[in-house]
């Protein structure tokens, strides 16, 4: 019997962490009011609570206009469409992100161009963008990932020099700031997700913010079945879809927005304490905080695992051991999109991938982004944000568990265990093992 829980020892923690999502009487009363009003849906558009929330959310981030939509993936599609992205256009995207960032590009019959991420932030590396531009490039889609912002100064400079739209994927960045300007308010559009794991949630849902009225009107029409926007100053007419949010979701989000600043303060304080402790442990590395990121929105706490420094013990073994010490964690949280099983790209379904090319573009074979691949398959460790909504004791348990596993890493050499198997799997593969008992 070893010292680690995975080898028969006593786990650091058996008590659950803070529950997520958080709700209280505020959400209950808001839902009851919608229920009894019998005005539940997204139409008439923008409906009362949905519009009120969207404008509050936009103002909170420093933008003029807000639009609540059905989910975060749709938010990106709406922004791309409103920005004029269409068949054959190319959009610069980071390789290391959620597949839902890239799917909307293809659904508009445009072409995603993958660029590697910065090793210090895991966000789109602005230094690599210009080399990826062609005469077809029309937009840059930076993702603010985990607890970092993409370099918006450099990205905006490139975009303005080449007349490109900038659409910020802010699914991890609710309440974050770049140069004291809210996430999503620097580019032409900011797109947010309110899916269950996000920093504020209504189960599903999304948001789009902008300060450009013409873009806002196009986005509204696209969301609302092509109908004229609420202001209709520019008279846009286009074929749209129903991407509206319900009043139930909007009512929850109003309450969630009020709660967000206090939660963010607690997360940041607890994450700072964790990082102070983890820095003392050999074999770990850390993302770098850019001083221009003036308010962190910490969706997940991410650190780097150095297998070589820890006896060539694979990350999967470390993750499995940490899980059994009672600490929820992940490694293959994201993969390079071009390698993901959730990205089974068939060029015959997306004609633009073949236009002007001798052979159809095949991202799986034509891209190699080493920083993204190293982050995904070797070094990143992701801790969910709800772990940091509890006490300082909760955070010390996380640090104690990491320290314990690193100190006893020799117990993991050659070990076979379902928890290690799970740690080596992507989120696509994992469901087939998650119901097994350890």
C-alpha cells in the first residue's frame, strides 16, 4: 500500500467542493414571475427581460448594444454573419480552443485558418497572424482562454491595417477587462456563452455585444428570422434564423449578472493563494499574467505539468492520482481543433474548402501547431472555477493534494488504473469510461 490514494493511501479530501451552478431566492422569484406572466418565449423580439438583460450585460462590459441568443456557438455565427463573413472568406482562429469556436465559420461556408497559441497564455499568438493572412482573409477570431486574454492591442493593429473584422470569443471571460475595457468591447463584436459550466449560466444561452449600430441591426435581424431590427436605421434585409433566447433564461441571467462581481473577487483571491503555494512545488509551470489584462475572468485555473521534471511520469497518471485525492481536474479539456474527434471535417460538405485549391483543404493533415499540441496532450492541467468559490481550506486541500502527488510520483510508474485511463482521454472519448467505478 502506497501513500497516494490511487495506490491505497488515504485521500487528501473526501468532502465535495462548492456546488455549481449557484442559485438563490432571486432566481426562484424571477422564474416564477415569468411563469405567471405567460410571456415565456423569445418572440416578440427582443422580449422584455431578454432585452433588459442584454443591455445591462453590454453596459457591464463597456459596449453600447447587447443581444441575448440561444447559445454561445450561435453567438459566434451571428457575429460572423453580421460582419459580412460568407462563402470562401477566411477567418483566423486559434488552434487550441473549443470546437464550437470554429464550427460557425464552416457553417457560413467560410474557411478557418488555424494559428498556434502563445505558450505564455494559451491564447492566439498575435505574432503568427500576419504570416497566415491571404487575400481571402476577412476576420480574426481571438479566444480569451481559461484565465488569459489574447493580445488585443496587437490583434487590433493587424486588423485595422488589413481591414479585417475582429470577433472576440469571450465564453471564458465574463467580467474580464483588457486595458480597463470589458471583454468583447475592443473588437467589432464580443461573443459569450451561458452554458452550464460558464462563469454565469442559464443552462444554455449566449450573448453578443457591439458598439456599432449597423452591425447590431444585422445581428438582430439574423437572430429574429430576418425581421427588421428594433431600430432599423440601416434598413438591412437578410434571411435569418430563430436564435432567440427565452424569458426564463434571461430572468436567470439577470440574477447571475448581479452575483458575478462578488464571485469573481472570491475566485481571484483563492486562485492567487493557490498559485502562491503551487509555485513552491518543483515540476510545475504557470501561465503569465499580461498587465494589460486589468481584470482577470478566471473560468478555470490552469497550470503546466512537466513530465520530464517529475520522473517522466505521464500527465494522465498525475491527473488520475489527483482525482482520487479528491480534486476534480482535467488535461484534455481542449484539443487542437483540427485533431479533435468532434471535428470530422468532410470537404464535400463545405465547398469553400476546395475553391481555388488543387486539393481540398484538410486541416487534420495540413496543420501542425506545436504549442497547442503540447498544451493539449502533455502539459496543461485544468481546475474548474467552482472549486474556488469555497473557503481557503478548500484551496489548501487542492495545493496539499498536488504537493502530495508530486512528492510521491514514483508510486505512479508503470501503474495501470481506470483513473489513469480516464486522464488520457479526451472529453469526446470519456463518456464510455465515466460510469465505471474505481
